[in-house]
């Protein structure tokens, strides 16, 4: 078994102790990246407008800005939290259905227009590459993921699913809840759940590196593409039976990488194990570098590992009939503990998913990656912060902070920047007592005093803006002055 040095594992970029969710999110969706999206969107808008026959443009067809793109993201993410039966209900004025925040951020025509012209690459009229419209953005985001975090020992590879649709490169995965979907391969850090690398399946245009060693097969090429930056460092990789093979594991071992996974009994070079076993029993075959094991549970489970021996270890479960602690092979316990990280990530992300099925597939994949970036920001936030916070609470807090930083406007004909009309300067705001918790007193730092290098604690806050404020004079200053 290869040794792993974990001294450098974790975040590579140090943030202040006062860093908030938006600071972690902008490690990936930085203003530079969002400016790139705004630039490509404006180029595509000009291309489309030049083909219009009418001589005038409607107010909602103007160019976009960095601030507006951030606020566009907020609407997309809010839609996943505020469920409506029809798209138009987000902007309805019906008093039983209205949700005013959507109209305050952006009106419906402007939102629909931005969704239609959202673009991420140069305009290519003829190109056979299915991923051309998203490839450049994917490369930028992938680099930011890998530059911000060095993984711990255990990694896992699995596939995630996006949407149902009519695509030439659509996949069928029986084990997944939505079976007919676009498939995205992902590499995750098992300790934190952080997504390190991703590849979308697009037939012959997939970003999967072709190996000179043809004997490895397609599934091995997926693993080695995702794992490329992490070979030779002593990591332990967990994979399911679609990827596992003695050939791949031997290749990984030769490249100083451990591996463990379920395996199909008829895989090429798998030893034959025909022994009849009772429940809980094992049989195995081993070589100096590899273990093949069969364990009888409710059904036969075949495992392959280059990092385990055929030992039993105690689990946290107890046999309710005998009162004894249940024991399982160590490779089974480690596999179960580490391999579930992808499915857990899918469940958490899908609870706040911004993806809808009415737009082009590459835009849906973009919104999926937006969700992944928020998930990664959450993983780093949990890693650095002592307080326990759920993904749901982190997600909502992030949206509020984007509101505060980039503001919004409901005046689509205005030529002023959206950032000139932040949320705190519009609407009605009232002071309220800070909410106390078990671990913290009901006091917050005043944001206005902090800006002026004065630390003052206050019992009051603006609940809508989610900031602490002195009632006099800071509350008035904060809600009436652009620069305070």
C-alpha cells in the first residue's frame, strides 16, 4: 500500500476569519469569470440583434453587465427554492401568488431575454464539437476548483445525471433515479465532498483522454482523465464496478495510487471463486499487490483492492438477535463509507437545484456547474469554519449577500449601473432585535462602524439586509447613503 502525505491537504487560499459565503463562492465564480460570461453574452446579443430586421431595440434588449449577471444567477437559484406551477407566476401580481423579490431584481422580459442570449464562448457558425459552447468555461472553472483545494487521502469517481432530453449523446444508467440523462463523470474528495474534476459525456467529443494502452478500456480512460493531476501521490481511489478491473488497478498501483471497488465477477483476469458461502463469510484470492474477495451478504459481493487485506473489522451496527457487534471485511466498510459521497452530493445539490428543462442542454449543464460551485464553496466553508451550517442555510445566506454586494433594480429602461441601486437603498427597512442562539449572545458587529475601523456591538439588525446596525445613527446612514 502506497503512503500518502496529508500535510498540504486542504485549502490553498487563505481567507480571513470574517469571510462569508460570498467570499468562498467567488473563489470559483469570480468577478473575472462573470465578466467573461457578460462579455460573451453581449457578443452573442450583438450577433442576434444584427440579424433582426426591425430598426429599434426594446428596453429589455440592452447589453448586460457583471452585476446583472450575478443577479440573474440569484433569480435562477431562487426559483429552485420558491416553487411555482408556471413560469409566469414568479412575476404575477395576484395577491395570493405574488413573490415581490423577483420583480424587484429583474422584470420578466429582461430575465427571459438574458436566458435566451446567455453565452460562454466565441460565436462559431459551423463547428462539429458538441462541447464548443461550454468548453472554455468548463476549463476555467475546473482550474479554479483544482487551484483552491488539495485533496485528502481518499478520492472517488462516479457519474452524476443532469436532465432528460433528446440528445445524440444521451445515456442510460439503470441505478440512477432519472435514468435517461446527460452523464457527467466527477472526481470527489471523500473527506469533504469537494468536486475536484468533472467531464461531461458527449460521445466522441468528450474530454476523455485516449490512452496508448488500448488494453485498459473506455471506463479506465474516464478514471485516468479525471485522476490525471493526482497520480503518483499515494491517494486511495474508490470506484464502482463499471470502472473496476484488475488491469486498471495494476496500472494505478504502478503509478503509486491505491484503489478499491466493487467488481464484476466475470471481469477479464478476475480469479474464479465458486465457493458456497453462508451469510457473512468470505473467500479471497491475493497476489503481492492485489486482493480479490467475495463476501456473502444478502447477495454475493465481489471486491478488488490494492490497499486492503482480507481482515474483518467491527462496524457501528449490532445484531439485534444476538446483541453482538456486526463485523464486515475492511474493504467493504471503507468502500461504503467513502463511495457514498457522490450520491450524498447529488441529493444535497438537487434540493436547491437551479436547472430547468426548457433551455438548451449546454445552458442546463452550466447551471448544474453553478450548483457544483456553490457546493464546493459550502465544503470549504465547513472546512474552515467552526459553526455548523446546513447547505440550505448557506445557500440562502449566499443569495442575500449577492443581493447586498451587487444590488438590483426594477427599472429596465435605466442606463445606470445596477450596482448604483443596491437593495439596502430601496424598499422599506425596519430595525429588529438580533436573534440569539445557544452558542452566541444576541449581539452583532455594526457594519457601518466596522467600515470606519470602529468595532461596536449592537442589539439591533436589519433582518432584510442581514447586517448588524446601531439604531442611531448607523441604521439611517446605511439605508440612505450609497457610500458610508
